[in-house]
C-alpha cells in the first residue's frame, strides 16, 4: 500500500487515557487520525489497550470480563479490596470532539460501572452513538464452528452498532425470561404475573428480532455491493422463529401476539425443561462462502478468518453509509493471524479506505511493514507504550 491511498477517517480517537486498567498503571496516548499499530511480545499489554477502548461500548468489552477482573491486579486484588479503574477517550466524529469515560466506582467489597459523556453521567447507549465500534479477536477465529450462542452474541454486537438500544432490549428480555422461568420452576402459575412477563418477553423479543433482521438486510446489501476478492463474499441467514416471521413480511403486532400465545401454551414444556425452548434467545447465525455455497464451519481456518473479517468490514461500510448510524472504530487483535501476505495487504488496503480509525495488534513490527509510513507505530512492553 502506498502513501496517499489512505485518507483521514471521519471517526478517530484523539487521546486515550487509562488508569489502573489491567497491567497499565497509567497510560496517556495523544493520537492522530491514522491507523494505530501496537506490537510487542505476548503478555505485554497490547490487547489490554484494545479492551480498554471496547469498554466504551455497551456490554463487557471484547473479552467479556467482569469489573473486578479488569482492575490492575485482577481478581486477587479484588478479593482484598476492589481497585477502581478508568478509561477516558477524546473521540472526534466529523470534526466534533467529545469526551467519553467509563470506569468502576468501588466500595469495600463491590464495584459498579459508571459512564460519562463530556463530564456528565451517561448511559452506555449514549456513548455508543458517539463511538460505534467492532472488533475481531483470536477467540473468534473459529466462530462458525463454535456454539450458536457465540454466533448470536457476535451478530447482536453488529446489530448494536446500528441501534445502541438493542442492548437494552436484550437485557430486558433476559430479565423477563429468567423471572418467568423462576415462577415455572417453583410451580407458581399465577396468570397475571406470568402473563405480564410473557408480554414483556414478546415486546422485547420482537424488538430484538426486528433489529437483527434490519442488520441482516443492511449487511447483505453491503456484501453484494463488492466483488469477491481477498475476503470472500458470504451468504448469511438468521434461523429464529421471530426473525423468520419478519423476513416473511409479517407485522410486528401479529408477531408479538403469536409469541405471547406460544409462551402461554409452552409453560408445561418449559417448566419440565427448566428453560424456555423457543424464542430469540435461541436464534442462530448461519454463514456460507457464497462462491461455492460451502458452510463456513467446513472451510479452512484461514478461510474462516477471511470470512469473518469480510463480514466485519462489510458491517463497517454499512454503518458508514447509513444516515441513522455512522462510521465505527475497528479493533483487530492479532491482525495477521491466519492471514497470508496477500490477504494481510488486502486488509490494510480496506482499513486505509475505512471511515473509522483502525487499531491493530501483532507480535512483530514487520507485520505492519506495508503501512508503517502511514500508521502510528507503538511498541508495547510490560505495560509501557513507546512511539
């Protein structure tokens, strides 16, 4: 990739500050609107920096860690006394700068997550509208051969990029489902109580399914707009009872009402099973390589990584082109893993053209040789970051 093929991203991080986050006691990076490459040995703290950025998004970040694990010293320190930690970022979107912050407020034996936007208390969804982000980690390399739950969480993260309220709907659905199951397990068939919970499940479940289907359609359009290349085009589908109804063109009110009826009908079955058998919590993402209709889970490890990156890159393009969304930060941990030199070069070309800043990690600076003149290069060792 030559200098001049890249352009300044619309969304980028101008400053990142960490305090007592993982192995970073104190980190303060002043940045530019360019790709950020972090290199150094395993365990140096590269992924911790990406994780810190991901904590600005709704949820538990790219590792799915608890508040106690993230603080410097981890669980061992938390058992003695929880240590507060914080992440702050100055984010620039279309020339406007905002300050995002997240951290843990601690007491003697507990911690709670707090978020701030421009110094004022905020909800996670408010931060997500300022700094959308997507990530790829080595743990996701076998996503297509893993569990349906992993694929569902991956796709919900994509849906969240377009609709930050998706996280709130998912949490509300899970709460209502757990409470309904508790009543069923205790054999407490109170019609008013169960009926109310089932209507909550139906309302939030329908919202979840609708957001997933909208994301699916946007993603399919973004995939179709590009020819097959280094990152093979994917054919994708959602297998879920509510999503299927939306794809058939049914009205939301009918979908909700029918789901309420099925939940009421299935109470004995769900009580016996100890869980709700059907619902959007059972939806699965199916992926095929479009060129030969090969199921993704039967592709080689390298092909699976290429398909995954192709989906994430298509999602980033879809968000940037969507007037209701916007560009996203792309966090790619171990960017060169399972990629041959041609695909690695193609990845850098894609990222150079992206409208959101990219953050990449690797064990060796030579992995980024093709973009070292255009990127910000940082060596990470023992929690220290050197330009």
